[in-house]
């Protein structure tokens, strides 16, 4: 559900998860009827893990009180990939700015060799 919410949200938009009677109340509903209440509200640590690879960033602390649960997340322009992407190919000539600005050697790959793999990938701002 969080992934779908992030997908539907514009950059800078908010995803808010909350319940006015708190996480413990939702847990008791879940114990009584896990069809009607299929999931419990995550604690702050679990929520952090849930959004780790999503373009969502927790804003401030999760409010997890007896009578209120509230978590606010902001849609970011990017997300951490769950695994490293390796690309191989011949080195192409770049614009001469990567290694000097970054302080580490860089190599450019010809776009023609992997452009189809990058279709739909959002760029940073």
C-alpha cells in the first residue's frame, strides 16, 4: 500500500498513515478479526524498514501514543535501489567533469548500450 501511495503522490506530496485511537487499538482489532483488519500499524522502526527502498522519507518522529498514531512521509524524487546495479561496456568519451568534481576516477558508458534499461527511471533534481 505504501508503494502504491508513493507512486500516486507527486514529488513533495505527503503520505499520512494514522489512527485516532492508536496502534494498540488497531492491534486489538487485528487480533479479533484479521480479515476486517488485516494488518497492524507498524512501530517507527518497522515503518522505517518499510519505506527504506521507496521514494518516501519519514518526516519527524512517528507519533505512537495511547490515543493517537500518526506517521507523515514525504514523496522524494528518488529511492535507494534494493540491490547494486552493474553495467559493463566500452568506455565512451564524457564531458571531462566527473573525476575532477567527484575526486575519484570515472568512466562513461555509451548510452546506446543501456538506454532501454533506464527507461522510466526518475532522475534527481
